[in-house]
């Protein structure tokens, strides 16, 4: 299985901060990497697909980059509604696997 | 837009079979270009992909659960289902269904249902 190592597992930030979350795959997964936002009691929400494509309706402060084994999700200016958990997800090979998540909390 | 909604029993006894259904609205499970997935998240743990089914009925399961999992699709009801046999406390989790958009080598899960909590306990 492809192991997805996501870091940090949690972070504290303030509104307006630039936030960066990284995800490393145990083998090359090309650009088959997605990012999701998850809030308690709600459906996970697709933010970024194929490493860098912004899902329709997602604010442009979210961006993704990377290919191969190293990927990054960046929130350019954290907003109050962005406090949530974030997960990376590879679909290059089955079984699909997820990072362990990053919880973004209020500083 | 497409919406998914999981339904299930909430509580399942150990050794029994867990059965969940995902109702799809705003789109058809018969449409090509997509597959239909189940994912779960045990309390305090990460997301685990369970498996998927295409509208043709072709399935793929996570090898870690393959011996206990069956995913099926009901085109007449426009839904798909998950059965997990011989459950234990380790199967206690929030269970999500999601649509997978096929795109070359890789695709993405969108949308997801809100999830249904399944507790395995006597």
C-alpha cells in the first residue's frame, strides 16, 4: 500500500495567517493527489484534485502543488470558516489511502 | 447537484452483518465515468477506503477488508449498498459514501455523504 505521511498533525493559527500542510507519499503517485476539508458532523469537502486543480466553488485562497512524492496544500490567508481538519488522498493505485489528517485550530 | 445520503442501523452486534445504503439524488448511479465508494473513519483515527463499484457491477475492495465486504448497486432505486460481515468492535466507525470521478490514472471523491455512525456492541 502507498503510505501517505501528512504533517503537521495539528497546528494553531490566527485569521489571516498563511498555512501550509504537506503530504509525502511512500512512492511516486504522479499527480493523483487530492485534498479534502472536513468539519465535525459534515460531509468531507473536496478542495483540490490532481494535486493542483481547484474544485469549483472553492475559494482561491486554497492552492495545491507538487507531484511525485511531495505535495503541499496552502491556505494563503486563513479565514474563520477554514478551521477544520484537512486530509490528503492518493488515487494513483489501489487501495486508495489517506493521510492521517491535519487539524487547524484557533491560536 | 448530486447528493448522497447514508442510512444504516446505528448499532450492530458483534459477529453480525453490517448493512448500509447510500441513496443518490440529482444524478444516476448508471452514468459512466464514475464509481461509487465507501470510506470509514473509526473514532479518533484516520480515513480508510473500503471499496468501490462501477455501474457495470465491477467492484474493487481494500484487501484489508476484502474477505468480509460486498458492495452492490441497485439501479432501480438509484442507490448502492455496503455489507460487512462478522463485525467486531474494530468496525465501529463513521461510514461515508462518495462518488468517485474517474480521470486517467487517478480521480477524486466528490461529493460525499454526511456519514452514518455505526457502533458495534452487544
